[in-house]
């Protein structure tokens, strides 16, 4: 399976964030490795606890980076996510 070409450029970040459920329960810490307008690549110590849909929260500013994320791919401890637009 070939991956789609990126539409948006990615910015390398390496920022600590928290994956939280859609009902605001904290699930697992993660690192945003790189980010774009449409998505990001994150790393987690325990990828099996990451659901297919979640919120991404920047702990240092107590700010939700995306109100809904969708997992696009998984590879070891890395996960590619898409930021979904709210309807």
C-alpha cells in the first residue's frame, strides 16, 4: 500500500502532549514529533491504549490542540494522526 503525498508541510516539534478520550479522560502521554495543519506524527510508550479517535492536549498550556483526531496509521510506537474538523 502506498502512502498519499502530503498536502501540507510538516514542522518538527517534539512537544509533550497527552492523549485524552473524547469524554476528556486522560489516556496516555505522548510526544508530537512533527505537525502540520492537517495532522501529526506522535510517539507513545504504549500504543495499544491509543483509541482510533481521541483529543490531543498540550499539558503545559492546558490547551486542546485538536478536539478530534483520527488514527491514520500505526507503526511500532509511532502513530500518524489526522485532525478532524468539527461539524
